[in-house]
C-alpha cells in the first residue's frame, strides 16, 4: 500500500538530480492535491491525489516503468 506524501510546499519543486537543467518535471502541493508539470512547458499541469502520486512514486522506485526508458 502506498504511503501518504506529506508535501506541503505550494511552490514548484524539482528533483535535485535535475541540477540546473530547465527540462525537468516539477511538482507542488496545492489545494489538497499534487500537481506536476514539465518546466519547459509550464502551461500543461497534471493534477492527482496525494495517494495516487505516492503509489506512482513507489512504482517508479521499484522499476515498474523502466521498460519505458529503453529503446525496443
């Protein structure tokens, strides 16, 4: 079961792995939800629940999406 994200910042945040890159995914907590956007296309925002975002992060960390990052 996914653990609840305790993110409270309403400012856009990006991963420390992104360093100075401007083409990364940013995330923030807003109005009880989690929002994501690409930093280079900020007008498109994906909104989801904290629980669903937690489940996604756990799946990504477990490697469930690794097949999408490699060429066929």
